[in-house]
C-alpha cells in the first residue's frame, strides 16, 4: 500500500503551467514536438501506428454512439497520457512501460450466476457482435477529460450470450495478474489484481461498452489492450482494463479503489459536479489539449440516458 494518497493521485492532476504545455504538445504532435516533449517529460512520445480494425461499423450518430459538437482528442494524446498503475503511476511513462506487452493467446473467463458460462479467446470475443465506433466523453476522477473514438460492442451482447440467472444482480470484473508483464503489480500501490463491479442493469445499458480499439485501430497496451470496459457516465477508474475474468454475482462485489479509500472512491463512480472529491472540486475539468477549464456535466453529459438508473438514490451517499 502507498504511504500516502498523494502517491496515488499524482501532482499532474492540478494542471499547472507545465501540464498545460504538455497538453498543447500532445494536441499538435509532429516530429519536432516529439523532441520537445521528451525534454519536457523525460520520456519518448508514442506515435506508433496500430493495427486497423477490419469491417469497423460506423453507426448513425445518436446519443448512444456519438458526442456532437465536441472535438476529438488527438490520438497522440490518448496514447501518451494514461492512468494504468499495473505499469506505472507516471501518466507520461505508461506508453513506454507497456510497449512490449503482448496479448497473444488472451482468454476471458465468464462465469458465476449464468446458464452458459464460457471461456473466450480474444478473437471469438471480438466476434460476439459487430465492432462499431463510439465517440464518448471520458472524465477522469482527477478532473481532466478527453473525447475518445472507441471501437467495440455493447456489454449486453456478452451478457445475453451467457444467459444470466435471475439471482445475478451484479457483474464483477478482474484484470490480468502478471507482475512479470505488468511491473506496477510488483508494488503495493493497490491491492492486485485490479477488480471492478457494476449492477447488472448498468452493464446492460446501451452505453456500456467493451472497447477493443480506438481511432479505428486495435486497442494499444497503454489504453487497456486487448479489451477494457467503457462507461462514459462514470469516472475513468470504473473502466477496468486488460480484462481476463467476468463473474455474475448476487451481492455487490468489492472494487479496488473502494477497498483503498472508500470515502474518496465510491462503488458507483458516477460523474457528479456537485459531489466533490475530499481533496479537490469536481465542478470543472481540464480537457486535454485545451487552455482553461470547462464545467463538468452531471453524468458526464449523459444524464438523459442514464439518470433513471439512479432514481430515488442519494447520489451524495451512493457516489
């Protein structure tokens, strides 16, 4: 376990002048800025081209598939500014630390309270449904944000395939545990493996996505390859990465950040500008690549689609 919470939440979250400069470099990446970026941050800028996704579906723009009126965050920003503590707590260094991570032979075990438990190889997992582009806002609990063109399919496709039993009320998720390949797991910064959980009605919502790619390419290691969970109305720490196990359960499952600091990171993790983190405000956010802050929207702008899931709940208590 880390000695203090400042080790968990790096100084970058305060977005001082250096961080804004870095965001500008990421937004305007070119060969020259890559050299300056390394001088500023001490690491190389990842501009590696990924593997194109064949037959990527681009569905009609609807509130469930597209954010209208907002600029996509540049691909280079998404590849080079990451939280993935399995590799390192340094956002700028995740890409470098994960560059040799391979996902050959990846399997995802799905079981628990379901009638058709399965173990999927990653190729069969990707074929559960057509892979489609979804442009979603991403809001980190540290008060920074992006707009990401994910590629994937609705979580509901997987759940329907395994046929949940009536007693299944929650879905628990687990990340790969392999300290040899994920060196951050050799530290005590969190209890490993990383675990997450959702109510089953949240997981069945059309917005809930298994992302297997971004910007039309297979998901890179630093962003959670080969598959991560995307819940755009929740803070980013709810989007578990490099998933190897999914279990349908009756009772609310434990989650990594709630285990670490329950008063700071709740089970639900819904974006709520009126519920501040104990150590900073959630009323505004820093969009990567922009100068100045913008107001944070309830449920990250998806209130019309998801607020009914929490009708009658006190969102200051169930945060």
